[in-house]
C-alpha cells in the first residue's frame, strides 16, 4: 500500500506510514444512529404538543377550559417543535391550537350566553 501523503510503499498491515507517520487505514466509522420512528407518530419528546393534542380532542366535551388549555399548550408545543426539530410534534400542536381554540371559544361564548340568559330571564 502506498502512502497518500509521501508515496512510500508500505506493508498492507501497517497502520501508519513508515516514512512520514500518516495514517494508512482510517478507523472504522461508528454505525449510523438509528432514529426513533415512533416519535413522529407520538411526539413523546414534546410533551406540550402531545397534551395539547389530547386536550384538543377532549375539548369536544362542552367544558371550555379544556379548549383554552389545549390552545395555550399547543402554542408552547409549536414553539418547542420549531426550536428542537428532533422533538417533532408540530401536527399535534396545530391540532391543539385549532381544535382546542375553536371549541374553547365556542363553549366560552355559550357559557357566557347561558349566564347572561339566567340574569335576563325569559321575556
């Protein structure tokens, strides 16, 4: 084997060139890091997005604080997903923001309307 640096002929079993000391055989590379395939489906590294998603889904139940919490946690989860892309969870955060925000606002308006209706009473 010839040295790429100085051109000296070396024995194939040599690790370094006998003339200049250049490394002849590069060390083996580390195996590639296996990515976690499940984190795209369930973003467990982005807890805010995951909780926002579930609160957004459960905000279909008429109780407005669930939707508001889903909206706020969705914003946190989206910011975390943008800051740390390996954490994933953008879609879960958006579901929390959109669904939670819509139903949270809808039920908040409904609750305020019901309270106002109690004070005004039937006419």
